[in-house]
C-alpha cells in the first residue's frame, strides 16, 4: 500500500508576533512516516519545508511554502491513502483548502491526523462536521501510528468499526470509535523518518521554535501531560495521560542523529518532559557518561516544580542551555480559576540557579482568562519583573483564546466561525486591545529591569540579533517577523 503524508504550510497571522509563524519541525508526521514505511510505501510532502521562503498573503494571513496545486501534482496516482497533519489551529483554513482540492481531484481517501502533542493544536472531534463537509474520509485522534496503519489494512474490506480512536463516514453518517488508549511502549516505535524531509531548508531559515546555530533536530521523549489546565487543549487531546520513552531509547536516538547527520543541538518538544524526575536524571547521566558533546533545549517548556536542584545541575552538565516554563499568571486567584498549580517562590529559586548554570530561561504567561481582573494583571506584571531581577532571560505573553477542545471553547458563545483566527493574538476578542496594550507596555519594562539587574547579558542581545547568533526566542522573533511579515 502507498501512503502520502502531507505536512501543511506554516501560517502566520498578520500582526501577530507571539504565537504563529513558528517553524515547528513536524515530529509527529516524521514518526508516523517511520512507522508506516516498515510495512508500506510511505511518501512525505512537506508543504512548508519544500520552499519555506515562498510567501503568500491571503485574508490577513501569511502562508509559507508551496501552493495547493503543487501539492496536488506531487501526490502520485497510485496513492492508496493521503494523510494530512492538522498541526496547529491557525493552519485550519489551509487544511480545508487541501481537503477541497483532493475531493475535486478524487485522488484517494483522505485522513486528517490530529496533533495531540502541542498546545497550539486543536481537537479534531470538535470540528468534525467541517472536516467531513470539506472532504475528509477519516479523522485520526491521539497517537496516529497504529490507527493509520489499521486504516490502510482495511481500505479494501472497509471494516473500520474496530479501529479505535478514529472518526469516519458511513452511509452518510459520522461514526466515532472510542479510543481504547494510547501507545504506552513508545520505545517500540522507530526513530522519525527525517530523511524524508527537506531538513536543510529548516536549518537555512535562521530561526526555529528554539534558538539554534547550525543544524538541529526536534526530539519527542514523551507524549501527553497529566495536568488539566482549563485554558489548554491538551486535556481533551490526551485525557491526562503521560507516556515516556526510556532514557536509553532517548539517548540512543541522540547518538543516531549525531552519527547520521552530525546533529549536536536537540530541541525537546514534549508537553511535559520532566514529569518523571528519575527518568530525566538518567538521561542526563547517560549523556555525561557517554561523553556526548551536545546541547539540548526544552523548547516547548516543562513544569519547573518537577525539577529539583540536583536535576537542574545535571541538566546543565549534560548540555541543557535553554528551558521554558509557564507561570501563566502572577495571581494565585487566576491560577485557581485555571486549575493550574504553580509555585511562584520555587520558580524564582530555580531561575536564579539557571542563571548561575548558564541555562537560558523563558517564562510564559496567559492573559485574559475568564474572571481575571485588573488587580490580577498587576500581580502578573509584578511577578514578571521579579523574574527579570532573578535572571530570567525572556518572557512570553499570550492572550487566552478558546481553542476547540479547551474548556473556554466549550463555554464560550463569542468565538469566530473561522477557526484559523483562534490564535494567541485574538484581534476579534472584545478585550484584545486592552490585553495587547498591557503586554506591549510590559515588554519594555521587562527589558529595562533586565538591563538594570543584568546589564552585561542584556547589552549583548542587540549584537546577537544583528549577527543571527540567537540565545533566546525574543531575539529570533524580530528576525522572523522581519523576514516574513515585513520584507516578505
């Protein structure tokens, strides 16, 4: 059987500098391709990676990569199944365009694959009617590897009823098969099929999700998150599960890419990689014992309270040079509303330790959660500046948006019909101007505080921005926006 996996274009919202336009490496499609090609003929069309410098402006969005027609031409006639990766909610309109084009061309059945490993993604179940209307034949929820392979096996007999975790259309009606669980033995999956992707084009961009120089690879060491933060889509797409690869398997993959591609920089994209403290300590010790000369970054963040002082020192010794964590709010009252547990004092302590160890740090906040007051915003501002004094290198202020699958989406009556507008800069929202003004005033205050308390490293930042030798996401953001939304 032949399967064609499509990674969609990167899409940016014009004027949004905080959450869209980031070239996440497509690690889920890469693992899926690696698994499927063990039994089938697997092909990848990376709509972004094939030509990331081609920029198209459309309806308030910036689209990077090849056109829908070009993608259509690359799908061979003998394809038995097309898989479209629904990576991020801002790409929803692009995915709809793919579905409509494939429906008209009648190439092959189309499965849309959910991204259950990103907070910028969305629940496909919540948008099922729109997907099937546009031309989808299957929606694949959660971990896709076994489910997509089962679809391929049953394309001829059409016995899809026993494939858990998928939605499909039968006799004009949408049928949903309940998930029986996700993949627990992640070590059984092959390493990602990065050889099927144009990696050189990612490296030549000069920017990524995390700061880098030279070559890098995205790494997924675990799947899921056990937390149930109300603003997040992950509880819906992962159902509070967390499954991890063994320390040995993670380090084996690092060594594999060192030998095959000369990679020395690994960007860990897990939702919550340090959930198991002993596992992460073992990963660090294996790296140290085997004398791997690498750097690695917690690009998508982790829960800072799961890391103790010994582990942080091991991380620094093993090569960790960047770590993102998420206070979300400086207000305990808002954290309670969010169902988010966070120890403000502990995070200050660990930030000071990271400063000493030379690990760059980022703190992420969510503004505008229902029930937040002006007093709560003042507490967030105060805490962000306290972090600056403690040595945090950058902050990110995201405006809460009700992503399909999150609790606010279920309870909101004011969301736009266009799902692509559900970004961290929701210009359609009634409180957007107020919250955007708050964050735009806070960023300069944060930088000034950094300059006063940590002048040497702060004064180096303009030089790094000019030379492209980025240490933080904030430094990269200006470069990325200039390339895509100004010069592009």
